[in-house]
C-alpha cells in the first residue's frame, strides 16, 4: 500500500520581513507534527517546486501598500489559500465595517467616508456629519495604524497623511471609552473561540499596537463580547470557511460593544496566549487543505 504523500504548506510572510514573526514561531513544528512539510514563503514569489498544497496567510504586513498585486497573487496561487482569496478581498478594505453595521451585524463608531481630495480642508464639516467632537482618520486600506490621525474641532483634515492605496479615508467618532477600557482582541480558529487579550494604549496615545507603546494582557473576555464577536463572524461572506480570525472590540458605556476591526488577513493571533492554540490552528489548516485537495480530485 502506497504511503500517503505529505501535504506541503506555505506560511505567507512579507518580502520586507520574510522571516516568521515571534508569535508564529511555533507553527512549523505544529504542522510538522501532523505530517506536513512547511515552507516559509514571502508573498509575490512564485509557488516553489514542488508545489504547495496550501498556504496560510500570516504576516504580509505591508500588503496594503500594493493591495491589488497582493490579492492577484493569492488568487493565482496554485494551492488553497487560507483564509480564502474571496474573504481576503472582502476584508482588505475597511468599508466592510459599513457593510456589517448596515446589516445589523455590528455596532461601529459613527463613520463617514472622506475622499483624498478633502485632505487639508476644515475638519468641522466632517465632524458635523458624524456628530462628534473628535474623530480618528484612517485610510480605508491600511494596517498597523498607518497614516492614522485624530481630528479635532477647529482643526483641519491633515494633508500630511498623503494619498492612500484605496483613495478614501474613514473618519470615525473617537471612542471615548478606549483609553480606559482598552481594546479586546478575540481569536477564533476554525470558527471556534480560542483565547483573547486586552490591549491598552500608552498614556496620552490612542493606538493600542505594541509598536506604538501599547501593552497586551491575556484575559478572558466578558460573555457579551464573545456573543458580539460570534455574531460578526457569522455575517462574513463565506464565513463558515474561516480558518482564523480576530475580532477587535471595545466595551461601550452604553449599548453594544464597538467593533473596531475584523482581522481576517494578517492579524497577530496571540498564539502565545493559550498553550495548544498553535496546534489547533495547524489542525484547522491541515483539515482545510486536505478537504480542498479531495474536492479538487473528485
């Protein structure tokens, strides 16, 4: 009886940072323990020989600088890509937040779209549109708080943020609870809750990312946050096929939590927060790649 061929799985990184990030360091061993061969592959490079059966998108952190080229690359990849290229394309533009809010799947801060042509103009008319005293401006296609700024009454929409890949910007009412409550990140693997962390900004800043001075604490979230996250995930197109996802929420003083981001492309999953989460993700990857291969053969 022939020995089954080992699945070959690529872990997708960034050409500028081709090595695996520390939080993903346990993934190769977890995949190899399930019989897979692992290749670390910066996006944009050709599928190596022998071909990979599947690819797990992990840290293409600068994809938003050239999003169409990135999306075309994952769409042309020979093996199955996780999450699917359809989900990646839907999630890469933050207008998905407006879609989720419109369908009632999420509560987001009051939000308006601003064209790049409005950069340098008075901020007050935009703040009037969302009935806010201050707001956060960010490109519709971005990551890591890139070109993100705060708008204040009497100020201008900063021109120095420059043009964005998507052309437009989101202006969202500043979530006043954020500095004190922090932002929760809930990680889901194959649609199942895995673990969560609470991220807090440094004093005087609103950005919770560690590269901007933020801190991370491993905590179990309130049940209401898990319910909210799961409602959001159910609303994702092709949501049942999600291999991984991170839902970023802020508890509100009144009403439902605010959805800040739904990260389905290259989020840090905080695998270090729960022993066994890397093994769970590896299992979900192997199952998805194997299922896709069986479907292709049939």
